[in-house]
C-alpha cells in the first residue's frame, strides 16, 4: 500500500526509474488489474515536499508518466490532436510542439504561420475558412490508449500567467461530448484558475459546475512569479463525489448524484472511463488576446500519476476500471 508521496524536484529523476518503459508497463498493469511496476517503483523517487492533500494509504500507483526519456512523448501512452480543433482557438496543433526534455513534458506555444491544408474559401466552418494559423502548439491525450474510472490523479506542472495563453489539464469520456462527461482539473484564463465538471443538459447542451479562483489567491505576486514554481493539481474521484485541489487548496467538489445526463439515457458519465488531456491553447473563445505576449512560451508538466484503490476483499479492480486501447 502507498503512503504520502515525496514530490521529486523538477529536474531530479534521471536514472531514478527502474524500468525504462514504466509508462507502458503501468498501462498494461492497469488493463490487467495488476501493477506491472516492481515493488521499488510503486512510489517514484522523492524530494522534500509532501503531497497535499495527503493520499489515502489505500491508493496504489497504477499508471504514471514521469517524462524521463528525452525526445517525443511515449506513443504507447499519448496521441496528438492535429490542426484547428475547438473553441475558435488561434493555434494549429501539431506534434512538433511537444517534447520530453530534462525530465519534463514541454508543450511549446509559438508565434509562427502554418498553412491550413483544409482551407476552403468562403466555408462557413471556421476550421476551413482560415487560410493559415498564426500560432502553433500541442495537445496530447491518452484517449484510445488508456482511460480510468475512479482514482486519485496527481499532475505537477507550471506555466506562465500571460494574456492569450489557455493551458489545461482535463479529462473526457468515451463517445460524444458532452454526454461522455468532462472534468477540467485545471484551466487558466482571465487571470484565474478554473476547476469544472460538465455533462449533458437538456437538448444535449453542456451543463457545467464551474469554479473560478483569482490567481492572487495562490500567488502573492499576482502572476509575476507564478510560472517560476511548479504546482500540484490533485483530483480525487470517488463513487460519491469528485474533488479537485491546487497545492492542497480545495477548488471544487461535485456531488455525483447531481451529474446525470438530461439528454439520451439518464446516466452519470462519471461512473465510466475518462481519458487524460494536456494542452496549451492560444486565444479563442476564452483564452484572450495573445498579441502583446512574447513567444515562444512553455507549459511544463513534471509528471502525471494515477492511483487507484483495491476492490473490497483485497481483489484488484476489474480491467474495465483502467482500460487499455479504449475506443
């Protein structure tokens, strides 16, 4: 069983992982309902800072990516979104803007022009009406690789608090949106931190439980030094409720009884698997004006770790609780 994890320092871990394919092994272990990491790897090597909020001793590590291997992100764990995707954002998503470097996943937002191969003059579709993008960035997801039902998710990351940047840590369920559910563990825009839950409302419209917190609540410099330090986001997802924390501060709680789709089958999407997403958007419906922000800008993720509890009686969770090669 796990105990309170000691957080590694941001550039700490070269040589600390006992298995060079640990993320792949953990994915397989989650699918089989067992931990494929050796006992010594059940907790990654630690630093000086204790996890907040403290982790229930019943949780054990079932999947992680420590981003220790320089180069492209592990294709067994992640896939990329491509092009113009959502929210009228300004960036063109492409794999070239993401890399593992010095023990970090780096998503780099750039001001550069990229031709849109899907451009159609006069198209009513905004993704086709633009001849080019003025910015590029990256968006990664585990969808189609691995997803989970319930557990504790820990993500340590940092990013600059600047106009026009819209970084996020979020999850989505299988099937169409919003019926599959969405959990925004972190969004940043309008100089604040958001933690949100979304499911299907009447006529299939999105229904939100949102929480907005001004950045000054977490950073006395009101953003000037925010990006210099790493911060820890934690989601505790249980059958009764979901809780999202930033550096130990509770941001938003969802009573699971409330999250029932009001369009189509009356199901709670948060009783079903969710996949992880990491991205840095630019501009769009919420991100703001990036024109006065200097580029490139880096969104750095130190690690993503997923913990789950054993089922009653000591039996492992069934494979459906952490599924590999999800559709």
